[in-house]
């Protein structure tokens, strides 16, 4: 029976850092693609080696604990294998569903455009933008800071989810059927409001719930 075998791992990120300097990398096949190749898994195993650790996460990525002294070389090797290494820090971080494993790709071009335009923008605390390519919304966009649900040349926009904790709850519908041609501008305005009006280190959900009655939100719709 392996279901509950070794419940407590030997190499957590905290344990590794107690004996050295390690960095955690979030790795995936891409923003949309969720399928790893055997060669990519071989690369992951190689760069982690015997000293690091590999952990599955709930955010569509695998977390690698790598000695900090080799991080730059490790990222280069992972990217050469076709893997996406997520940027860290207080930035706009984007994720997406798998577009039904590529069967429903209508929203893929605008998703890539949003990534090129918004990913990495500096914000008070990390802001998670989740794009789903159809109304099924099976990758739970309403449970991220900004959730987009695509429906026929438009997006429904959800804001302010509390993703975890005793008060966890879904975001609320902020705007319905925002045209594809307008969604990038709307998101840039939302991000600008967050940067301008948030308190230091204030998470997006706290900022939105504190300010959602302010006039500047009404001007966006």
C-alpha cells in the first residue's frame, strides 16, 4: 500500500534550507499545455539530482528545490528542454486552463497576447490572473485574484477571490461579456488601480474588497 506511505517527506524546502541555500522554481510545460514529455521529466530529475527535491503543487506546476548557486544554469537547462519556469516575486503571474487539451483554442491567441502584455508587471503583492477558454471554467478562475472566463469573443471578469483560509470564497462577477478587443485595456486599468491605491503589501483581494465601492471602479465598466 502506497496511499499513505511516507507521509512526511525527507526533503521539504524548509528542511533543505536549514542545511544550505536553496531556491524554489515553479516549472510547467507552458501556460496552456499541461503535458510533460519523458525527456522533460528526465531533465527535471537530472537538474534536481540527489541534493534537491521535487514537489507536486496545486497550481499546475512542479516545484523544484535547487541549490541557489546553480539556479541560473538550471533555468537555462530547463528552458532548453522546452519547459516554462515561472517568474517569482510581487508581479502579475498568469496561468490558464488547458483549453480542453487543445480542442477549444479560440481564446488561445488573446491569452498569449495578455501574457506578453501583462506577465511580470510589478505590483504590491503577487497577483494571479487565471484565463479559462470556455464557460466550463474547469480550472477555477473564480478562485484567483482576477479570473477570466471566455464566451464567444468576450470574457466574464471575476475579481477578489479569497483563495484559502477560513474565509475562503470565490471572486465576484465584475464585468460581463467584455469584448476580446477591450479586455487587455480593462486589465491594465485594474492593475494600475491596484498599484496606485493599494496599501503596502496589501493582497489584491483585500484591496478590492476595501475599495470596490470607490468611484474609480465604476468608471471602468
